[in-house]
């Protein structure tokens, strides 16, 4: 019964405007070559930073500047801004669901 209710909840979430908006925003990013490139560059830079941290090396000023520049470019891209906004709305929805679960279990 619990798994059935979880499946019902998942189905309801998939029908929510927040979920649909996020899926739509992600699809638009894939269709926007500039947005896709910026996200790819961010992922590579994040991997570089994680690699430096795992090796116990300091993050250089050059890497910090590269990240700031990339973040600035991403903020100017309307497709990415819309995706971030959609992602925040979905996260707010999920936070609310988790809060209800936590309160109900206590």
C-alpha cells in the first residue's frame, strides 16, 4: 500500500505545473546551442574544481575568475534563467511535499 501511494504521489507530481515547467525548460535548453554550451562548460569547470579539491590543491584565482565569467554569461542567457526559475519552483514544490511528510511522521 505504501508503494502504491508513493506511485500515486509521483504521478501527481508529474502532472504538476512545476514539473511540466521544468521539463519544458530543460527541453528548451537542449534546443539552445548557446545555453547547452554554457552548461557543458559549467560541468567541466565543476569537475575541475572537484578534482582539485580531491587532490588537496587550492582553487586558483584563474579558476575562480573563469567561474565568475561563466556565471555572468549564464545569467545573461534567458533560456538558462528560465530553467533556473523553473527548477526553483519545482524544488519549492518538493520541499513542501517533504515538509508535509516530515510533519505527518512526527
